[in-house]
């Protein structure tokens, strides 16, 4: 590195900072997106209300990893069921059918990484902006579900409702 080349500034976000959206009833706050990581990864903090979570789906473009921070989350990874508690880490490679559901009575929190980045564009397209990352998510409507189903294939996502 020469004297005129400065290193990338990096990313520093304090608690509660980052763009927050409601996606399929889950509250996601982006901590790092592809435009900040040279497309290498996306990281978001996700809050899942009791009995909520996405339907089974498959990503064809990215791997996902999950780190449980709070709550009890049941994961389906293909035919396998895992009950994840704080400190549990899970990796779902692209092509794997997966879903999760908060089976506890309090909101669950987890970090979700996607590599490479890009999936955040899907969340931005279908999500509902939220001002308060601790606020209650809006109700999941049929209009929101229809938009997700119509948009998902553009991002290499297959959603299986049954």
C-alpha cells in the first residue's frame, strides 16, 4: 500500500444501528451488505417473534449461516430438525431446503450471514421499512406473501409453501 492509498474505512455500527426492515414477519437489521464487503457477504441481525419464521425455501446462489443469540429456534435443514438455543451455530449450504421457526414464548434473536452477498437486495425489495428495530413487525398480509413469491425467483430463491 502506498502513502496515497488508504485502507477501506471498515464498518462500525453501534447497537440498534443499521437499516431495519420487516421481511415475512421477521425484523432484520443489516449490519453489513454487499456494497460494503465487495460482495463477499451480508450480515444481518434478525428478530423472530414467537411462532414466526420463514416457510421452507432453497437458495441457489448463496450459503447461509445462523448464530442464535436469544430464544429457542427450530430449524429444518432438509430432513433434519435441530432445536437451536443461544450459542448454537448452523450452516446451510446453497441448494439445501431449510426453514426456521421461533418455538419459544419470547422473541428470538440471531445473526444471519449470507455468502456471497446479494440476498439483501431481495429483502430490500420485499421488506417493509421500520424505524424502530425493537418495534413490533406489521402483520403478514397476503399481498406481502404474493410479492415475496413473485420476487423470489429473481434472486434464485425457491419458496415452498406446501
